[in-house]
């Protein structure tokens, strides 16, 4: 991953409280796993940003290195990598996702 891609991804993660790196967009997910995570986030009525990795191959590959996670979608909350579809689905079922979404970002030291 180039330094520019690393910087771009870091900027997106740092400047969006909830961001989903996905295939497609919030209105038209282009894979079933991305659609599942979008539906879960919408169910929680949380504002979130989405980045369509299909529009940028460098980000599509770079996000996998950035998180050390091999699949997309990838969800970040308050700058922290949360996981992919299966983890989000499990966290939603056990209440952990609602807790993570409710937690406000900590102030920078």
C-alpha cells in the first residue's frame, strides 16, 4: 500500500465517526455482505459514511492491509476497526454493536 493510500484511508477513518468500506453505496450495495451491514446500520438509525471500494482499486486493496482483514465490507467506529459482515451481524445480535455505536469518540490527548 502506498503512503498516499494509507494517508487517504487514515483520513477517512479519523474524520468519520462511523464509516463503512463497502462494495457499492448506501443506496445500492453491490454485494450481499455489504447490503447486510448497511441494513444493520440503518436499523440502528446511525448516520454513517460509506466508501465504495469498487471505484478505487488502490483503496480496495489498501483497506485490507490497513486493517489486516482480508474481506470487504469493513466497518470502523470512532477510528476503530470493528470487523466485517459476520462480526457485525454477531455484534448486532448480542447488543455489542449498539453499545459501540452509542459510545462517543474520546477526546484527543
